[in-house]
C-alpha cells in the first residue's frame, strides 16, 4: 500500500497523483490509519492511562457543563453548583439560581434546566443517583439508559461509560470530529453519525479508545484548530486528506 508523503496542489486541474484520498479507501485501510494516528500522537501528547478522574455523576454533570466551555470554567461552574447543596437541593432550587451558579459555563440559561431535569430523572430511576449499575449492563443498554436522560446525548453518554467504567465506546467531541474528518478516517458527517462510523473502525479496547480520544482532543485544541490550523507543525500531515488537497492552506472548519 502506498501513502502520500507530500501535499497535492490545491488546484484540481493540477492534480496528477492518482493515489486516492484516505476517505475513499476501504474500511480496513481507514482502520489502520486510525491505529497509525494513535501511535503517531502518543510521542506528542504522551501515554494516557485509563483511570477515572472523578465520580460518575460528577463526570456526567461536568460533561454537560463543558459544552462550548473551557476546562477551567467547567470546573468553576461545577464547584459553585455544588454550593447550592446536594442533588435534591439542586433539583429544588429556582432555575435562575442554578443558572447563576453555573454562569462560568457558556449558555447557563439552557444548561440549568437540563441539569435539573437530568438529576430529577436519575432521582426517580431504580438506581437513583448511583450510576454503578452501568458497569455491568450491555453497552447498548447502558448507552440507552444515559441518552434517555433529558439533555444527555451520545457524546456525553459515551464519555461517562469510557472514562468511568472502561466500556468500549468512543466519545466524539468537536475536536475529535474535526481531526478525524480532515485526515480522512471518516467522510464529512454529523457528530452523532461520526460516533458510529469511528467505533466501527476502532478496536474494542477501552485503553486504546481513551488514549486516542484524549490525544485527538489535545491535537485539535493545539494544532488542528477550527481556523488557521498549524499544518506545518502537524505530525499527521503526511497522511492527511486536507493537507494533501490544500497544503498549508487548509480552510476553516465548517462542521
């Protein structure tokens, strides 16, 4: 198999290299590409052991807070949210008080009622606020349990299951989605569809999935950014569809 080592000219008329883009390759070759990305990113960002960083419900609520929000502001919002009291007290609090508590998170007015509704649904479920039963449920059932909660999507559900319970799922946030699409591991599609498309190609190894997720996120934040990606500093550029098409002039992401 021959992979491109240099970028193609930006002009379609000037393209003479018949080598297909990654995105046009069969599943097994794109699966191998993802394994290569995993190994190539490790020296850049380090090995990432899979160890839970916080309790499952903390992870769930913090992930809701994290959407379009920096990690520092997410943590600040969570800390102030917990000053309202226990989970029952947060459910019972005026929604305006919850929104004020999480004001460091973007869109607090929409996140506050979602958090209260999620907590209320958990309170009334057979396990209550304890999510440990997700450890032993079939993955499909565990995902359904979480995505049935108000305001919990596939990304949040996958993150909780992988981070806390080492289940073989792959969270796709905006950075993971952007990098894997630009490189050509998957065609252009929405984030929800990308979860299914990537998981189909990836090995069912939670430690591998976790490290790839975290390192793709870091790469998207630091190098393969929304605007003006730093292609010259990108260790993936030699096998990247976007770089093959545009060289160092990869356009802004329009996901």
